[in-house]
């Protein structure tokens, strides 16, 4: 059994000890952009009554590219991609309208991507390099954490930006933001939070790094397996299948399941393994969207 409180505490203390100085430095460099673009208030109404698809970068994303591409322009659906997922989505003809990023290090998530028509939902202390290279619109937010070390940051950033709850991973922030916007339901795609032989979907910045170091004696597939094995801290069992995960992914999984536990929200998950079926409706994305199509057509006939 995992001690959830200890897991959360260790991660929170780790973030403070490793990243607080970077948060302060990044925020000071982001202040001019924060002043220019502002916070979340102006984009919240854009999600009202829609199905919000929070799209992560897990390997299961690959089997859903076709459905995501087909239905990306529906007016009743909003795609919210995490930063790591943007490049593989764009490579497969899928253009998310919204992107969430909280990465404080200058990781080139958007290499070769035209971001001019996307809206970045940005943590106020994220990497200023990423903020400066982003070509589209931006809305900034603070974390919903009120410890004294963070409170000083929010005062500097501006408490009017809006606050988003976080469970140690960008996926948790994307989901928390969406649930605060009056959406009709939440659909999780590619938010695997566990893995077997591959850690991320191909075409991500992590995959590109493994590909660039692969050789005849150390092929890409071996590099991906080795990356997964090195990151295996915990095991998740689903029926007869075993998955592995990190402390950060596990904390995010448990945090999301706590968020969904009371059933107040309609949450559908086609990730693998993703959240437990105790807390979400596990779905096949093709069947789920087909059911929406049938319901929409029936309502039109009866109107």
C-alpha cells in the first residue's frame, strides 16, 4: 500500500527545494507578458457546455489520432492538450485550440510547431523561454497552493490571474481548469499515468531525444524500453496486466481519482491504464464519439 499523504508531502517538498528559486526567476522574467495577456477570466466562458478533451502524451494517444482528427472542429468539443502532446498531435493533423504548460525548465516542446492559432494556458512561473517563443494568445494562472513560499509569488504575479488546483503534473492542472469552466463533461485521452515498454507517445521531445541517440547496437525500441525501466518505481495492476509508474505519475493518478471520487463530474477515460474504473467511465473513444453523433442526429430530428 502507498501512503498517499507521504507521497504528496515528498513531492511538494521536492518541488520547493528544487524549483522555488527557478519559480522566482521565471516569474520576474514573465511579468511583462503577464501584464500584456492577463489571466483566465476571459477564456473561461469559451468552455461552457462543451465536452472538454484533456489530451496527454501517453502511448495510448496513438490509437486515437484518427478520431481526434475527425472530430476536432466540432463546436461542442474543446481540445486541451498538455505541452508534451502538442508536437505529436500536430504531426498527425490535429490542431488543439488550447495548450496547458507549467514546465519551469526551457524544454522545447513546440519544436517545428506553428502555435499562432493556439491559446497557451500558462503557469505564471513557467519557463520564460517557452513564453517568449510562443506565437499565439496566452492566459496565465497561479497554483491553488497557499503556503507562504508560494503566496509571495502569487502576490507578485497578481492574484487576479486566477488559481488552478494541481496534483504535481500538468494533466492535473488541465483537468482542474476544465472542471472549473462549466463544461458538459471531461474526456481524458492519452493520460496513461503508467506504462509498460514506452513512456511517451512518439514525436514528443522525449522520444526525439531517444531517437537522436539510437544506433544499430542500441535501436530506438531498446532505448524506449530502457527509459521506461529506469523510471519504474511503482506497479499498477489492472486485471491480468501489469503497468509501471513513477512517484509523480502515481501522485497525479491518485489526486485525479480523489477529484473524481464523489461523482459530481461526468468523466470519461480512454487512457491506458489511466484512472481506475472506480472513479471514471472507461471508454473506447470511437464508440463514445459515435454515441454522441447518434444522439445529436436524433435530437435534430426531434427538434
